[in-house]
């Protein structure tokens, strides 16, 4: 069984023709719809969610103009991420959870830089949307 990361359909409507991808920290998973059975601590690396063209326009407006996160409407089943192998079940061996400190620090720094340079012509709208959503993820999950 392959548990690696693959491109998925739009996390809002299921359209397989996606236009935009956002990469988020693993702690974003509990904020997604239907994410209850997923242990975000077992995710290795970032979590990617995809949007079709029409949904991307809505998400962009929702984040940049309204100031609201789209994550509660995104289906966790359509998110793409790598899970650590379940050695505990297979080999009766306990492994440490992945350490998310480095990836979270990197994502937070990149988000802060994008928002600080929002007027830079090389900072795209997608970068600003991703940065703002990442900020909200950390604000919403800071005490976990």
C-alpha cells in the first residue's frame, strides 16, 4: 500500500482539474472537514490542498477580502500528505512521532516574509493567500 503524497482533486468540490495548490503545516489537518480520524502528528512533511479555477477565485476573495479561512470547508479526504509507516501495528515496535518543528518554523517564516512584502511584484496572490491561511492555522492551533 502506498501512503505517499499524490495530487488530489479540488478539496471543495472534487473537480479533478485543479489550478492552485496550497502547502500547509500538518497541524492544519484537524481544521479540515472530516479530519477526525487522521492523527496529524503522524504526517511527514507538508499537507497540500488543491483548488479548481472557480473555487480558487472564491477562496482568494474569502481570504484576502473577507478575512476568513476556507479550511473548515475543505475535505480532508482530498488533501495530499505522507503518513509515517505504521510499524507499531506491523512489527509491534514503537517509533517516535515526526518532529514538525523545522517545517513549521520554515513555513511560519515564509508566511511572515510574504505578508511583509505584499507589495513586492514577485509576491503572487497565491503566496499571500497561503501565508494568511498558514498564519490562521498557527493562531487556531497554538495551544495544541
